[in-house]
C-alpha cells in the first residue's frame, strides 16, 4: 500500500466544492480543509506508486479551482495502534 499526502492551493471560492470532488476520487479516503499556506490536504491510499501519479496528474490537477499541488509520498506510516502493538504482551 502506498500512502501519500497532496497539499493543495485552491481558489478561495472553490475550496468546499473541491473538497467534495476530491473525496469522491477512488484512492482519496480523506480531505482536510486547513489553515496556512495550503487550503486542502488530500490523503491518498493506493496499491502502487503509479496510482499516485495517475490520481494527481489526471484527476486532481485537472479539477477547476486547483492552483497548485505538492505531493509527499510516505516512506512509513506510524499510528498509535502500531506503536502500542509493539509493546503489547
């Protein structure tokens, strides 16, 4: 499983509509509206790196209102459950 984070700068009046469209894309289970330099953060969970490229290049970047994206691919994913599982008897 490949996990990635897509940081998105969007046109202000289109943020809510974009979030709704993004979460409908297969492989995008969550989208966050955030404060700071970026407007939205899309989480990608897909089987292969090629799927990240397809989703970002063919689907996300083509949505009306997207000004700029930056994609971060995760090397490892850490969660509380993973850490607690290490110390469980």
